[in-house]
């Protein structure tokens, strides 16, 4: 299976990188191909536009998108938006790498009476994917001429 991993790149902590490295090694050990942007996307880009385009293509080509979610990564939020959009075209599954951490974020939000959040959206998509229920059917577009 071809997997794209959404995770922090800029400002990633050593602890996060080690945890993600173990996760990627496990997936590869199971025979999966994993696109990890920290290593598989050329990060030399003065603006970031090419990086966004490269990740967009890799997300589109992936069978599944796995997400190591943190509050701090703006790139992860951008990539998640692209993955969400592609779900409408390809019925991609979204799998959270760290659901326990996201559950804690949701608990903190609940204490503050936050009703809607990206954390809750991610958890809902993760639960649907883990149950192997497709959230969206692929959209098939035909031109009527």
C-alpha cells in the first residue's frame, strides 16, 4: 500500500522524529511504501510552493493518508486540507498515528466548551477509516457533450 504521512517538518522535536521513525519503519516492515515529507519531499524551496505541490501529488497518489497530529504544524493543517479534499475524489482513508494525543486535545477543548475543531474532525475521520467504512464515494465526472 502507498501511504502519505502528514506530520511536522519544521520545528519537529527529536522525540517526535524518533516516534515517527519507528512508525514508518513498522509500516515499511509490513511492505508498505511510505512518503515521509521530512525525508521524501525536497525541503529546499525558498517560498514553499513547490513543496506544497510535491506533497499534493504524493497525497493524491497515496492509497491512505496517515497523520501524526500536533497543534503547532501549519504544514500539517495545509496537507490535511488537501487530503480531505481528495477524499471526495478517491475515497482515501485517513488514519491517525497518535489518536490518544488527539483525544487529550479534544478533552481539553471540551473543558473549554469548544464544540467544533479540526481535532474532532480528524478523530471522526480516523474512526470511520478504522471501521473500514468509506466516508465518501468517489466522484465520477463525465462530460456531457
